[in-house]
C-alpha cells in the first residue's frame, strides 16, 4: 500500500478488517445485503448508527478488495457490481465523521485497488485481462468522483 498514500492508522485499520473477516469462518458476506445495512445505519442514531455504518464499510471493503470476482456473479434477484460496493462502502465510512473513516472514504477506491493486487498475488482473484480491465474501469470511475 506504500504507493497508495494512506496513513499508518488507516493501513492498520485495513489490516484489522482483513483479520476480522478472515477469522470468521461461518460468516457469509454475500448473505448480508449492503443496502439494508447502510439504510439501517443511516436511519439510526448513536452507537447503533456507528456500528451499522462501520460494519457496512468493512464488509464492502473486504468483499470488493479481496473477492472482486465474486461480484461478477449475477443472480436473478441481485446484481451488484464492484462499483456498487465501492460506492456503498465509501458512503458508510463517510457518515462516521471521524478523521480515520474520512480518510477511508476518500481513499476507498485506491484501497480496494491495493487489496485487489493482494488478492491476485495470493491467487484468490483471477488476473485474466477482461476481468482486470473491467475492475480497473469501475475503480477508476469511483476514484475520480468526490
């Protein structure tokens, strides 16, 4: 992540998110609906709001960063793509109103891009050019928004 220009606290937080989800063997991130988690967070107050938004952002970061190929599978009822996960994760973190989460929101696409490279390196994500180009387009489109 050196070339992504994120602070050490944000880098540490990302590592913590990865550790948390990788140590949750029975958790199925695809069974959770980001829309519902985000809406619940935005509609709540206090600690409940904070927890829902944090979990939404963390889940979006983990899935879009480490398992981006899983977002290309479209079912009849749900067809969320990488760009959608980036948008939801960014919005969740942006509504937490702390410097750490603000930096996560501002750099969400770049962090996802870095995690995609990790995923490729450990062979969780395929590197075929068509998928890679599609991911790059979605990440780059979100990186220029703000």
